[in-house]
RNA sequence: GGGGGUGUAGCUCAGUUGGUUAGAGCGCCUGCCUGUCACGCAGGAGGUCGCCGGUUCGAGCCCGGUCACUCCCGCCA
């Protein structure tokens, strides 16, 4: 017999009536009638109502106990009389008639109540995280996270993968995010870095002949936070496979995601076969490489219209002559929307830093014409051509943006979301996955005008290796891909480059010498010279998957002990000062500028 | 590094054009109450209006600065 309980707080029912039971839990809520007191006892599993009358010697003790006191209650299971049952509660047909009570741990007055669904400031929630986590919604989010992780583990094992741990203390890498550094006592002046991801290790695991790897891997990046991005640390489902092509990886991940999302959510999937969208198409049609496919709006290029003589929209025509392009978003059957709808979108676009969004509606009386501020600039023939390009009909409206490719992609991808939200076009009960494929190997850095890797420098370029044109690096595509769900990037991955000679050439384009690579990636590059299998992988973000499944917009809602935006743990008070002795041992001197 | 939002009781918030003693709900304390489940009723305590400075006869309110939290941009191969 357990010292604290015979049952948990959710399992008693009419079956146990008249039984003596022992329950332990938190005092969730008290209803004090003076001579009769009800209390809800709560634990991880649920809630049970207990009742005590003033003839019981423990009555005054309970009357004085504050919420969240931890109690051990012994009593008899009693059937509730009809009319006093609470069917919202699993144990609502019975209650415990209290015989005796022991206070296991008392609680002070709470900085934030556990009871109820009121919102509380982030600062208090983080400082008193243990209280926040007792609240039903947070508690359930964390349980969901745990179940998701075990489900993933068991599915991956079923798919023939094995889980391997990789080092947490490793070496700093020149590419990518800022590293978290850890000073080495035994090697004064030298530092370990926490892994931004186990990238090189998982490739080394393949080279070591293990074939299929996965890990629920902690990753550390010293970059600024966002709502969907923890500062410092996060978890990836890290995957790597040997002797595979891109599609083999897609198959595994699709199977896993479909299974996972169907198991943990009642929302439907737009398609269980995830569409594959080349990067270039995604940028053209959605203006972004993480499109929300629940949103039916598509961006169309209508630059050619502005070369017509019967189009009088001089501002745009002038810009087009000097190289700008014009792209449009069509909204179906919006001719009756009030003027304010259109103006709000235009105003919003200006707030986003764009020069605004021009718009008009296609109407027809005698002939087809454009209605709205810029509608008069288009002839009937021009409108017909627009309708043909955009697959638009009378009654539809058109939003236009003009500028260089990058500007337009940015504003129209935002506008696509904004307009869809305004028109309520996004089905919230849907998961829409897709693959974005064929990323360019390189891109031009805006500031330095240098060629840099656009994604992962260890990726395999596409095409016959003998025919790769290193003179035109921006045209080289890679076997690189992202998986996106509802506009959220879950992960990127790649087929890796396992050929050292090719790797030297690819890095040379981005300005790295052979020595740079030999120094910085010594472990991996050395291994490639002793027989490396073709391999590839991916690493979906666990936190974001759980966010999607829990329907939460903020990563802290699905993280047990998160840090705040300034990368501070308000509960543990990290980071903190350390004493001089520790610093001395590590050969470190502080030099703080302010 | 930059931009936006917020900051008034333990918590959620209201506070008019700058004008007497800054309010409400929840929580807390006291009393009453034997069928509640957001129990009810009566009473009470609780405030450096984030902080510093300025304008003014007078500042929660206006101005400048600063701090905290948050959202976004940059950043995150």
C-alpha cells in the first residue's frame, strides 16, 4: 500500500462507492459554506471533489488552507445525490467524504493562480514556471510534447532507424549561426562550441557504416529569438540515411508526418502526398520559400501588360521601362467589397514599408472595365489580357505591386497572407504540407556582393558533376529541400556531398581555400577519403511540430522551461555571474564594454 | 543593432480636455452561511500610477530620457 494514495485524482467512480480511499494532491479550489466545505483535489491525472463538515476535527485546518497546498486526504467514496453531480468532471458522480487530512506541503499566497484561464504576464509565468505548468492547458501541451517525442521514437525504430547520441561539447564551425562557446580548463585559451546541429557527426555516423540514424537532438545557436524560435536551444528530429536519393528521404518523412499528425490532431491534411514545389516556382507563385498552401491566392506576373500602348498607368510603365516588374494577386468575386477593404490593404502595405498596393476591380456593363483608383488606366483589351494571364473573371479584383524582384516577392508574400486573412480564405482546420526543392547552391550576398552558400555547404550539386559550370555558380542548383507546413518551415535537408574534390571546388567558389576546409572541417573531410557512402538527411524541428499540433503561436507554450527574449531563464536566473576562482581556472578575464 | 506595442492594487483591466480623496472584477483578510462545483452574502485591508527628469498653480494623463516584458526587421548555413 502506497503511503500517499490508493488512487489518483481521476480514477474513482461509482464502482468504489463505500470504499475507504487515500488521495494526495493539490488543493485546487475551495467552496466554503461555513459549516460545510467542498474542495477540489487535483493531481496530474485529474480532479476529485472532497467534502467535509464542521463536526470533523480537521475542518478548521482545511478552512485555513490556501490554494495549492498539498494534501493527503483519507475518506470514503460517496455517491453524489442526483442534482449534485458534475458531469464535466470525470469523477463527478462521486465525492470523498473526508475522514482525516494531512498537510504535506503548504503554499503561500500565489503570485498567479493555477485555477482559471486568465492570461498572465510572461515575466510572472516564466519566474513561477512550476505554477504555470500546473495549469491545465500548459500541462496538456507538455504532455502532448512528450507523447509526440515517444511516438516519433517508436515510428523511427519501426522504419529501421537507430538513435545515436552525438557530443554536446564540440568544435566551433565557421559557417552559420553564432556559436555558444565553452572555455576549456585543460586547454587554456581554447574553446569548445555547443553544436548548432549534429551536422558533421551525423554524416560521420553514415561514414561509420550505421546506415540509418536519428536523434532527438538538442541544437544551440546564439541568435535572437522570435515567437517561433527559442533563444539558445531547441530540438530537432535529426535524420540521416545512407545510399539514398532525395525521394527516399521524402518517403520516410512523409510517412512519419502523416502518421504523426493524424495521430495527434483531428485536423485534416490538404494532401497526404506532399506537393513538391521547386524553389523558383515557390518564389514566383507565393513570393516566399515557405508558402502557406491553405491560402489559395497565387501571385501572377503581368509585367508585359505595361508595355502596351493602351495602358496609361504611367508610373508603373516608367518603372517597367527601367527594369521593374509588376506582379498581381487576384481575389475572386470581390467587386462588392467596401472601399475600406481595399484601402485597408493599401494602407497596411504602406505600413510594411512598401509603396502601397494599387488595386482595381474588373466590372462589365457595355464593356469590360476597371473600377477603382487605377482601373481607368487599362483598356478593355488590356484587361482581357490580364484576365487571361491571371485566370480572372468579371467581379474579381486585382492588387498590383511594382518594383524589383526581391521587393515584390517580399510585399506580395505578406499581402497574400493579409488579403487571405481579410477574406477569411484560410481553413484553420487544415494542415497543408509541401516540399520546396531545387534550392540554388549559392546566392549573392546583398551587402558584400560576394557569392555565399545559400543553404548548406555540404549539399550535393545537381546535374552531371563533369558538366558543372563553376563560372556561373548562381545557376547551380543543389539537392536541397525544405519541408513546410501551413507557412512554417519545419526543416531543411539535403543530399550531402561525399566527394572531397568536389567539395574543395564548391567551397573555392565561396572564397574558402583547401586549407580552410581541411582546418575547419577536418574530422569530416578526412573521413571522406576513406570510403564514404552517398548519404542525405533532414532535421524537422520538434518544437515547431508540437506548436502546430497544439495550435500554439508561441514556442514557450510547448516548452517546459523556456528562456525569455533576452535569453534569460527568470526561474533559474541564468545566465549568472561566476566567481573569480572559476574564471581564473579557465584563464578568462572579463572585459565588459558599456 | 533598429522599429512597434505594453507597463495603474498580488492578478486582469478602467481611468474623460491636465483639476478634490485613483476605481471595478478576481484574489487576500474578517464575519455569516449544510450541497457547492467560477458557491453566495456583508464588511475590510491593499497603490512610489515601471523608474528619472522636465513643462505647469496643478501630471496616472503632456514632453525628454531610461528600464522591463513582448512582437517584428536584421540575424538564424
